[in-house]
C-alpha cells in the first residue's frame, strides 16, 4: 500500500495545482470540456484516482470559508486561501495512476489570448506563470519555457511537471508523455477516458483498484485464497464519491461495487421484522451521536468455503476452533448454569443460535446532559426477530454477572435494580466515577424488546434523549435501517474532554485532538444507505468560535 499512499500525495500536489489554477480565470466560456483531455488508464492498471470538478464557481465560496484551510494557511505559510480567492467559471479534471505515479490535469480556461501564446510556445516563463493568477505566479516562479520542437512544453519548478495549452484547455502532466496523452485524448474521442458516473454532484471522485490489489484486500478476510482468484479476475473494485455544495453544507453520494466481491448474489440483505422497529431512545439530554443498522450474521459472504458471517466471526475469535460447533458448546454451558433442565437448555441453545444466524437490529447513541454538557451517556441496544432470543441471551449475561460478582469479592459488584419495561437490569459504579466527563454507571438490561449495555444510569433507561436537528429528523425518518448521525460540534467537545484525561499520555491526547482536524468545518453530519448500494451523506458546515479556533491552532503547532 505505500505506492497507493504515494499516489495520494501526487494527487494532492495536483489538487493544489488545481486550486492555484482556479484563482486565475476571469472569463466564462471555453471550447472543450476538461475531462476530454484525460487519457484512459490501462485496463490492468493496479489503481487510479480520477476527479472531476464540474462547476468550480459553485465550490469556491465554500472553500473560502473553510476553517481548516484557514488554519493550514496560517500554519504552512502557503497562501492557500489567496490561491483560491477568485474562482473562474469552468471545469478541472485530474487523474493519477500507478504508472510511475503519473498524473494528468486539465483546466477549462477562459484566458484565450494567454492560452493561445502558451499553445504556440511564444509566452515567456513569466508570462505563462500569469495563467496561475498572482499568488500562483509567485508560488510557481521560475517556469521554464519550451526550448524547441524536441521540448514543446513549459515546465514548473516544483517537481518539474509539464504543461501546455490546446483549444481553450490548460493541460498539465508529470511528464511530457502524460501531456502528449492528454493532447491525443482531446483530438481523438476514442482515446479519452469516458467515465460512467453512478453518483450525482458538482465534484466526482473515483478510486479504482485492479484485481491484484482487490485480491490482496479480500484475502485478508478469507474471501479469496490469495491475491488472484476467479472472484477478482478481470474485475475492478470501484469507490465513487459525488459531492455538491448546498445552502449550509455539502451533500455526498457514495457508491461502490464492493458487495459484488464480498457476498454471494451481490449481498441482497434479507428483509426482517426488526427493520421496522423504532429507534430506541434513552439517556435523556441532548443527542451527540446515533448509529442504527441491521446485521445478518447468517448471510453468506462469499468466502472460498461459502461461509456465513457468523462462522467467520467465530473462527476469527477462536482460530482453529470448530466454528459454530464451538459456539454451540459455549452457549450450552452458559445456559446450563442458569438452572434450566437439560431439555430446556437444548431448546434455548437452538433459539439463540437461530437468533444469531438471523437479522438483528443494533442501535446506539451518545447523549449529553443539558445541565452539565460535560456529562455524557452512551449505550447500545440489540433486538432480534426470534421470539425469546433477547431473554435467552439476557439469561446468559445474567449468569456471567453472577460469576463476576463471585470473583470480585464484593469490591465492585453489579447490583440488580427494578426498572419498568425491563425484565432484569444490572448496574455497577465504574472506577472512573468522578473524573471529568467519565461515566458513573455501567448498566446491562434485557427484556422482550432487546438487550442494552452502556454507560448509563438505570434511571435514564426510560428517559428519551431529544434533538432539535433537522438532519437527525430527516435521517431517523428514513425507511432504511442503516443510518448514522453525528453532532460534530458536540463530538469535538467530547474529544477535548477525553484529551484532558489524566489517564492518557501527552501523545495520546495529541492524537485524539488531531483526529478531529478534518472535521472542524462540519457542524452536523448524517448518512444512510439506499437500496441501490449507495450511501448518501449530508454535512452541515459552520465556523468555529474563538475558543475552539485557538484550541486547534495550538493542535497544529
């Protein structure tokens, strides 16, 4: 994977070039669509990354307001915001491939007079730099003009990429060969890359991996024997992202063909009665994060032996074991300790294994107290469509709790409490009680509705959380059970609380803070799956307050 990482670095360099290009335009018309100057990669190329900015004028204002770019601008000394200050109407297309990490880029440009001089090779290096705008001309000072028929392209000093112009397009590449391929693509439609997008958006990003890299990835999950298999032969693993700026954020549409490799029949998830269950709300206070999905452990995932997901999980947890046979023995022994008869234990074991092999609904949430925003609660809930499954699993957990209490010598026992709506609820005080933001209770509850475990006081099991977020209302009302919601401003606050913990080393605290950097522009984010194997993401952006801005400025130092 180091070559992929290097490709991303090359792609980011090309992206910076694109940002500089976008500062320069002052006109709106151009003769050629920028993507027509991108040559197709070889069919057997290990990977390639393609990006198409279809309407840069719509993207510019959002980037100019980016808190992250503003902080990076100040930290790096590179005038990023100045480079993208004045975006033109037009388009930009980029591609980087595994062919010695080559890249191509074209800009649908309106500087007709200067482009004509660049195309003819009559513009001086200083004149040609003007195509990048004032900030770009300063950054790319020292451009080498063409030296004759044998060297018809201009050369940039940073990494020595080449560029020229043709028919209203500025064309860049990592080498003279890449520029030539782009020129051929412009003039010959059969020699250009014709992407068939599955997503919608003003920006399209496509990552495509060949059979070898796909095989290497799948072999880690026992889906293929090695990096080459009939499952991957002649196929590519594609991930496509479409992005569009909207009134107060971004909309993303993500599509992938990964299911074709992972599951038999394209992973058509079995319908289940748990899909229609309402999202379980508890914890009180304000919602910070929510996750809701249905998982079918009985789904065959297309391993070389045709195993189910449950079998793969069992073997991963206990390598060399008998898989489901070993799991059955464990479940039987745990149930036998609850005082049931042998026949009843056999029946309960069958019910639980059936439940584990059927679709199950999982939902989880993190909430914050209204009075004390630094007091957090978190829980996860599982519901099964198999009658009695939740109670059976609960009895196993109750048996384990009794065993734990016997071994703990009374120092930190679980206590059983009565809570309406639940058959049994066990809770204990956590060792972290009293620390800022640390949960005071660990609670386990089970009943007909499901099994819940979390850092939550028993009294809050019946207290619903609330949220005034429109994004949350929209995603929670969706028909598909796979969905997620994050209040990123609250998540960043939680991360800062965790980063202040005395239980972490300075390096760990710094890592937690740095993990939040890519999300500092986002106020809220929601995502849900669709029937067409797409993931739709809505992100609402906002600025930082002065306290948070100063905090992340220190993180970047």
